[in-house]
C-alpha cells in the first residue's frame, strides 16, 4: 500500500528526483555510493543550467523497491513498556503499536503521550532524542 503511494508521488516529480529515488532504493540501507552521488549531482547541475550534457536517468519503479526490501530483515516496534520511574508514566502499562499500518496516539494533556514519544525516539536513535527524565515525585 505504501509502495503505491510512493510510486504515485514519484511519478509527479521531475526526472532528477525520480532518478535519485531509484538510486537510494537500489542500495542496501538506502546509502548512496560515490558514483550515485556523482550521478545525482550531474543531473541537478544539468537541470540548473550549469551543464549542457544530459545525464542518463532511470526513474524509480516497483521493482526497485521490492529488490531492496525483500532481502533485508524487518524490525518492527510492537510496544513500549511496561515502564517504571520514568516521567510520570503509569507503571505496569504498555503502549502497543500496530505491526502493519499506522497507530494514532491521543489523550488528554499530561496523559503520557510525550513521555512515550521520548522513549521511542531514544530507542530508535532519533537525531533529536530528548533526555529521559525520572519521576521526580517518587
């Protein structure tokens, strides 16, 4: 389902973006090698009018997405908890996530949404992970 949405979005993008997406999807871990970076740079320079040479461009397709994802093991965060002495989160409770699809978390102010978010960001190595705070009332 997500593949279809990504491909529909990619089809509406300029050729250089579609080529860059293909290059990312074709590499394990989505990490570009030097030749890929040079290819994307050449395409962007052409679009910007800096070069007259038109580099080769191959758009992203469903095969590129399947080739990368089927070989790699998939990590899924199924739940958080039970937690103790963290923020003011209720002890012995567990926040469960959908293993396929999306989970929407809602609640009143002070119900623990941000606390669980801080835990998830720390676990998943977010670039902007906040410090985890103990429960100052215990």
